C-alpha cells in the first residue's frame, strides 16, 4: 500500500467511518447532533477533486444534517459517473475544470469544497468566488501568503465566505485542551512540541512535485504542527528559526523538503519546537507544557480517534468523524455566521502561510526571521 498522507493519517477505512458515531457534543461547546431532527437550512456543497480525501469527505457528509453533497467537479468523467450513482447527484450539478464557472447559474449549489493539489487552490478558489459561491479550501490554502491574500480579497469582493479545511479546530479533545489553557489550568504556557511525520512512498506523487505541492513535508503535514502551536499556545509567534535535513536528494528534489525542524518564539515567552518529515513514521504528537500542568496528545491530528491526557488524567471527549463535524460546523458558519472557537477563515490560512514563508526563508538564510 502506498504511504501517503492519507495513509499516515491513521489508515482508517470506510467501514470505520460507518461505525464511528457522533455522540452528544454539548459538552464540547458544539451543537447537539443527535437529540432532535434538524429542520433548518442545509448547506449544499459541490466537491472539487474526487480523489482519496474528496471521497473521505463525501462519505462523512452522508451523516451530516446541516450540509449535503449535491454536486461534483472533476476532470475524470468516470469518477463523475461513479459519484453520480453512489450519491445520487443530478447531471445538472456535474462540472469539469473547464466549465465549472457555470455554477454561477446553478441556484442548487451554495458552496464548493476545493480538494485538489495545493498549486491549483489559488485559481480555483478565485473562480469559485467569481461565480458567487462560498469556498471551502483544503490546507495549505495556497503556495504562499501572497496567493492566500489574493484568495481572501477575491472572496470579499464577491461577498462570499472563504473557509479552510482545518478539521482539528472542531475536534473535541483539541477543544478541551484549548478550554483548559484559556481557563488557566496549565498556568503560564512555557513550551509546545509538535511532531508530524511519515515515510513518503511513491516518488512520482504530486506531493513531491514542487510545481504542484509548493514544497514538501512542511506544506503537507508540518502545517499541522505550526497551526497546532498557534492554537495550543493561544498566541501568534514573533520569530522563527528553521533547519532542513535531506537524506535522499533524488526523491526529494530541489524545493521539496524531506525534513524540516522549526522553532517559534511567542510574545508571552513560550517557545515551540516542531518537526515535519517525509522520512520517519510514528510521528503524530503534540505536547503542551505550563508551569501548573501539561497536555499530551498522541495521535494528535490523525483521522482518529484522537487520544490525550493532561496532568489531571485522560481526555475522554466524544470520538467523532472529523469531516462530518467540520461540515456541520462550517454550515453554521456560512449560513448563520457562527463564530468557531478556533478560526477557520481565509485570514487564518494566510497567517499560517506567512509563517511557512518565514520558515523557508529561515532554512535558506540560516537566520532567525522576525514575524510581523
């Protein structure tokens, strides 16, 4: 089996998705999804990019009450046909990459979830915005902060929302650690460690293509540690240092990082030490340390189940299908203006991209880079 990010993120199968239920989530600060039938507005979504992760999102959406898969956009006619049959998608809601601008004339689609290679996000999201539809974009949102800001600006200009697929921002164990930190239960935050890695397989995959991926492990999975450092510590970093290690220059060519270690400094005095790699397995761990306590999560960002403990004991929040919960919450954000505990807007995506830009600059120069 190919070792891809999807494999790394916990080898969970469709049967596991079917077996995983969403228990009552009131304790996690989210709406209860099981107690009573939902009769409010539903976010009607078209998925762009029908690969492995697009399929995972589609399967998870079958359990949604506030969001529904109604359309597809793909360059592969056979995939479109298969999805039509599987999910009951009408012909009028099927598009390819050349003609999907016509969704502007389709009142039955509210939003498009862009799940394509990183380099395509910028142009595709702007086209979605220009068609007057809300955009949900997989992370990383773009190849750099300049592109990301252009996407944010295009969505604002067209008066549509832009959200980024930060599924961990809704995950109950994660939100419990954030709640504890906000409540002062860890005391003064001193240190965060984020480890994200797996052995990358197929050397011809798009994730190892600089033009499509924009980088290597940092763009793909290092962003989890970077984003995690920010929401776990609860501050924005003010400086970054970084170092790259490359053991296989044939597989990881120029501009495609194999392993990057990066460090972040925060205004409150906390520091973060993070690792992103395509050459080691068993790395999916967050550790947050304060002067009164700690939180440890392992697995910390995989598809589930997330597991963790603090100085007070094991975390026992509900086990959820991340993509189901994400789409339910994003429906509330888009249709009702709900404010999530942790931001998932395009602006949040740009914040990550600015720091990734700085990490690559720090690798190149060997110097500490100040963040504005």
